[in-house]
């Protein structure tokens, strides 16, 4: 019996199906490395490059984020790259850092007195250049609702009106802050019926409950500015503590920038102060404390257990790294948008923990 000298039709069709299945499985793989921002997708003339994490862990060992005082190995991926280069870890175990925005009205359900004082003193914060999403009726919130047109044609700013992009709803600043007993959606869960938003705003701003809360807001803000509140001494202590922590954070951010620019590991085998194996971050803080009274006083309070929040843990380090990396990314994107020509180099290499590190150079 002679052997077949050519491939059969069934074998060809099977090979073709396997190739098509492989092509389909690889579809969109490049999107794991890049994604286009929403703003850029609406304007073809603008370009946005954003590096994202890729799950290509070569081993199945789980990276556990240890708390203060426990063992924690050196973390080479927690370094901020130099300007023009983005180095991203591809570990699926390291979760991104999220910080709740206290200026978002959707997070004002449970406010303590300190946060409420900050919000009253700062006032309503409105984010500019927002693309408001459309509802099922193709309607959306508009910045024109921030102003009320009077009978004489003048525009009056509704400073009490704030918009939450996280939940796509409008809120009343003073009624939400002072826990109004009103059943209006603007004072509780927010209002998103954009068809009747104009009528709802007129009804709300003329209600007695809203006027009472506006007076409370204005009175408390004036007292905070003049430092004539009932708890005047307590407010002075809070202001003094805020300034102290601000100075401490300035020094902590400087340490993060120093280690990140030189691609140095942040943590050692433990996170205890004045331990030889605590890593570069805590060692740098100890060195600054030898010459700086602010950091020296801060470390003394930590050792004497006078304060609970010391801002030296690995979570704070990761959060500061993420914030600095986001700022670097935005600055690079700004330069790329303004440039007429630019080139891109992409390279990957495994680190000491056998995890792929992606570097993007623009």
C-alpha cells in the first residue's frame, strides 16, 4: 500500500480551523499593554498612551503585602521610572492603590467632624472639562445648571450644586453636608433625571430646608475663616497638626522621588524603625531625622506610640509611587500630544523574581 504524498482535505481543514482559533484567541492582546483614553477616542487628532498592568507571572507564588513590623522582601517593581520611560510590573497579585475622593459627594454618607470642617472651609469643588455621560434618553448634565438666570438677565452661581462623575448624579452641597431631613434626591442619594433637572433645581433652592442649610454653611465657613468657632482651641490644634503632617509628607515624598529616580528597592526584610534590615525607605527617613527636627519629632512620636498614623507603611509608599507615576505619565502624554513626531520603543525583561517588567520609552 503506497503512502500518501500530499495532505488530505480533512487535515487541511483541521489545520485551518486551528489557525483560525489561535488567531481569534490572540485578538486584542495588544490592548493589554495600551489603551486609549475616553477623551482621546472622541478626537482623532489627540493621542493618549497609557501603560497598563499585564498578567504574565511566570510562577504561581502569591505576593502577599505584609503589614508594618512583619517580614517584607525587597520590591523591585515599586520604583518610579525616569521621565520618558514607563516601567510597569506585570504581577497579578499587586493590586492598584485606590484613594477615596473626599470632594466627591457620593462619599459623604458618613462624615466625621474633621472631614466636614475641611469640606465647609474648602467649599464645593467642581472638576472642569468633564464629558458628561448620556442616559437612555440621550440627555446629560450640563455646566449651565451651575448658574441661575435671574429676571434681570444676570447669572447667579449656584455654589451649592455639585456633580459626581462616579455616580453621574447632582447633589446639594450644604444639604448633603449638614444631613438634611429633606426627602429631595439632591440632599440624599443624588438626582439624575436630566429631563426635569431645571425644575428640580428651582424647587430645591427655594425650599425652607435648603435655605436653612445654606445659612448654616455660610455661618460655619465664616467662623472657620475667622477662627471663632465654639471649639476654637481644638481647631487651632487641628491646624497645627495639619501643618506638622504636611511638613512630614513633604519629606516622605522627597524620599520616594529619590529612590524612584535611581531605581532603588524601597523595602527590606522588615518594616521596623532603626533595624538594619528595614530597607532604603526607612533608612532614608532615619538619616533625615539626624539633621531635621520635623522628621526627628515624627519618629520619636512613632517609637513612643503617641500617634497611630505614621505614613511610613508599605501602603503609603505604594500610593505615593502610584501618584507620582500617574503624574509622570500625564506629563509624557502632554509632551507627546504637543510633538509633531515621536518614536516608541517597547521592551520586556524578567526581574529577579521572574516577573516580566515592561519598559515603554517615548
